[in-house]
C-alpha cells in the first residue's frame, strides 16, 4: 500500500481557501466575458511535443519540470505545465482560424516539478486568457487592461506593480542573440557549466541564471532594448502610450525575460512584494510565432495566466458563504423535515437538517455553521402546521405558520 498522504507539492483544497480560489475564478470569468472571451477547456495532458517545441528544450519547464510519461500505447504524454500551448493546439485542431479574432479564457490545474514552497506547488491552478488574430499594440493594451481590471475587482491593485518589457521581433532578437553570444564568448572561462550549455541552445536564458558568477557577468551584458529595430521599438512605445492613456501604472523592466521561448514584443508581469520570492501573480506576453511553430497558420497571439492560489492568498478579505437555515426535527417528524427542507431550498434558502443529539447540541452545531435561524418542528408543530423559528443571533423564538415561513425568513434576514 502506498503512503496515505498527498504527493509532495500537491494539496487538498477545502474551506476558506477554496472559497477564495472560487471567487478569483468567478471574477475572472465574469470580467473576461465582458471583454468578449469565450471559455475553453482543453485536456489536462497533451502529446509531449505540444509543450516541448514552443516552450523550448532549454527552458526550465521543459528541461526540468514537466510531468511526462509514456502511456500504455507508447505515446509520450505530458501533464500541462501551462495552458497556452494546449490552447493553441486546440485553436489549430479545431480550425478556429476561420473565426478570428479568437478570445479564449480557461481555468484549471497545471503541473510543474518544482521545489515546493509557499505559493509554489507541483499542482497549481491558473486563470488563463489568450487573444489570437492580431499583432497590434492596442490589443496588448486591452489585454493588460483586463488583467488590471481583475486585480482592481479583487481589491489588489495597491499591492501589485505591473512590469513591462519588449522582447522585440525575430529580427531584433537575432541581432541581440549575436551580440550576447559574442559577449559571453569573451567570458567563457567564468560561465557556469549550465550556462555553457545555454550559450549553445539559447543564450538569452543565461540572463535568467541564478549562479553568482553568471550574475556578475550579466551585469555588463548587452541589453535587448538597445537591439530593438524600428518596428519593435515603435510597437513598444505604442503599448506604453496606450497604458498611459488608460491610467494603468507600470514600470519598464529591461530584465524581464519570461520562462518560455515563444514570446516576442510585449512581455509583462504583475508582481507583489507580499508573497516573498513567489511574488509574480500574473504573467504573460505576445507570441506571434507560436501558432506556426505548432504547425498552424501564421496567426499572432497574446495572453496571460494568473496563479489562482497566489491571487487567493492575497485577497484582503474572507469570502462569506451563505448563512444556512437549519431544521431541527424533534421526535418522529423526519419525513416532514425532509419535505420542509425541499420547500425552503426551492425558495432559495441554503437549508440543512440536523436530527442527531439533543436540542442544545444541535443549536450549538447550528451556531458553528453560522446559521441565522433554527427551525424547530415537533409533533405538535406539525399538527398545527406551524414551526418554532429561533433567531440564533438574538435568541428570540416565535411560532410561524409553515405557509408563511419563507416570507418570514426573507423579511427577517
Ligand atoms: P507563467 O509565468 O509561467 O506563465 O505562469 C503564470 C502564473 O502562474 C505565475 O505568475 C504564477 O502566479 C503562477 N504559477 C506558475 N508556476 C506556479 C507554481 N509552481 N505554483 C503556483 N503558481 C504558479 C504561463 O504559464 C504562460 N502560459 C502565461 C501566458 C499565457 N502567456 C501567454 N499566454
């Protein structure tokens, strides 16, 4: 028998935390709908290639963090480490290019083999938005505005700063890559072993290195911003002007490089200082080559994903649940309690029936459930078609005709 506990980095989510997560999800769905997004649910696992090709073999996710396995038919499959590649795969296999632009929102679990700590799990949950069909700055601005609005709706704007950067177009990145390789070649002797591998596969990744020696070398490395061509730099300026026009505060952060290879032009992150090292709550960017990389047409896209656990942790208030009504049947009146329960639920009340133990115990349990009213029925009440209604906040108890119960409860809540 295996160990009776959740696997490392996974958790059972229940109670207040789940309420908060659900609240974040509901706010996201409602806001993204206002921006014209349609919800999509893609499979939790895909062919491994769907992720490895666009994210890049040298990315941390593909190199170290994917949950990949061979199924019984010998196919290499991977639990999604993120949504974007799977949604683009769905976009292609579903022929959605017939219907552009395509705005898709999604919610669900993602999986990365990372070292677990506060705000970082191996199974975590994302809200995700993808906007496919155009590569123009106002779309980037609109998408960032949607994320900003969500943070406003969750009362989090004050805790969070928006960082933006431009990763340029293909031409700019190629020029930059050459400059970087030339620079790192001069410092070969002092680069870490990992970075020597990155130098071949993807020198931009060295900028992200945690190694002390690499970091010293990085301080004087060429900056991408100096290699943006005219198109890329005017694109970035237009995005910044759009954010300013919408009064969305941001910082340009030239060191912002995202963890996947598919990005170009606009990259952004919403970061808080309140969650320690795991401060990025939302990250995203433009990915104009991704649909093609996965074998589809030349369709541009931009999107973002937010960590639901991280957003939920930051919420400044608890999410109140419904205050239930509790029916307490005394004696042989269980069937009548069931009937009354059905009637009250049909009227919209959250209704529990508690038939176990003495009255004092049941009233205590009702209090623990934050119930507003206890409805006590015994044989005498049933005979008179009445019920005793006890207001658990004031202690007051009155007899109410069963036919008038729903309106009594409504009027006194
Ligand atoms: P990402 O930055 O890798 O981007 O993840 C987005 C967010 O997911 C992070 O900012 C963080 O809040 C949350 N997150 C990531 N890993 C973990 C973890 N191990 N535990 C808890 N939360 C985590 C993407 O996933 C891109 N697909 C975003 C995107 C969409 N770009 C374009 N479209």
